């Protein structure tokens, strides 16, 4: 027990002295020593202390032979501490300053990858996702033979899938809010934008459903046109998805819409519309 106490005390003293030396180094004007220690801390994966030193020396060595190495280490240190926003910024800056530099390929990749990591779930704003896609595509064009290219393509596909889901969810939300006109517009825009989408079956079904529900809430003079569009949507839907799980419900809508064609009102019509 006593031996353990001595060990703990000794470690505490060593850490305190190390901390004192580091604080002294931060206040020092010996930039060569700061540079040497920044490299040492970086190689030891002590990115916090490496960054504190590099904060001071990166501007000092700008334009020198050491600048390129320092700027890449600076960006990587933020990346290794999971600060993806700053890491992306500094990787991008490195690539801009040294487009043919030794680490240009990695810098452009990690700049995009940081945005990929920060891409939020589909229900949130997707500006970061769009930025990540643009930067990953730029990387693929600039470095088609890179060892990161296959990963980059996979990330682009994943992120584009997230944007697709976002657009689908928006259209569905319009439907849930009973804003059927907006839902129809959103579903039609979705089909044009994503003609081979995995959501195509659902989108086509909810398009016909939206036309039908929109007709029910329409002025009498507009109902026939909208019921007719619902019927047309049913024909398109069944032609592409004859075995759909929605077929039974779609057929009921089709039957009701067909029955209503030529009527001035429908059952449960809202007379004040």
C-alpha cells in the first residue's frame, strides 16, 4: 500500500514538472525548440499540446521550408481530436496553398471526409451533406487512382441516398399535413429527380392517393379533373407495380374515383369548399 502511494506521488511530481516545463515553453521565444517539441508531441499523439505549440509557430514559419509540414500536421491534429469543422477548414487551406504538395491528395480527401463525418441525419439541414458530396466528387476527379477513391465513391452514394430520403420525407410530410397540392408537386418533382429511386413504388402510390384526397377537398368543379388524375396515376402505378403491397388500397381508391366521375359532389363532401 505504501509502495503504491509513493508511485502515485512520483507520477504526480513528474506530471507537474512536465506541465511546468510545457507552460514555460509556451511563453518562450525559442521557436526552434517549439517546432521540435511540436513534432515530438505530434509523434507521441499528444495532439492537444502539439496544437498549442503549432498555434504559435505556424504563422512564424509561413513561407519557409517547414510551413508545408506544419500546416498538414496542424489540420491532422484537429482531425485526430474529432474537431471535423476546423480539420476540414485547415485541410482545405493546405490543399489550396500546396495543390502539388506531398500531402495534397490526403488533404483534399480528409477535407471532404470531415464533412462526410459531420453530415447529420436526413431529418436535419443537409448543407454539410451537399458540401461533402461536392468535395468528394472533386477528390475523385482530381485523384482517380487514389487508394481513397473507392471509399470516396461509396460515401458519395451514401450521402446522395440521404438527400434522396430527405426529399422523400418532405413529400410525405406534406401528405401527412393534408397539404395535398404541395404533396403532389413534391412527389412529381421527386420522380423527375430520382427516376430509379428505391422509393418509387411508395412515391407513385402516394401520388395517386394525394390526387384522390385532394379531389375530396376540392370545389365541385375541380373534382372531376382531380379524380381523373388519380385514376391515371393508378393506371401508371399498377403497370409498374402489379404485385405491390399497396395494390388493394390502390384499387379501392380507383373504384371510388371512377364512381365519382361525372358527379357534382361526392359522399362526405365538404359543402363549404
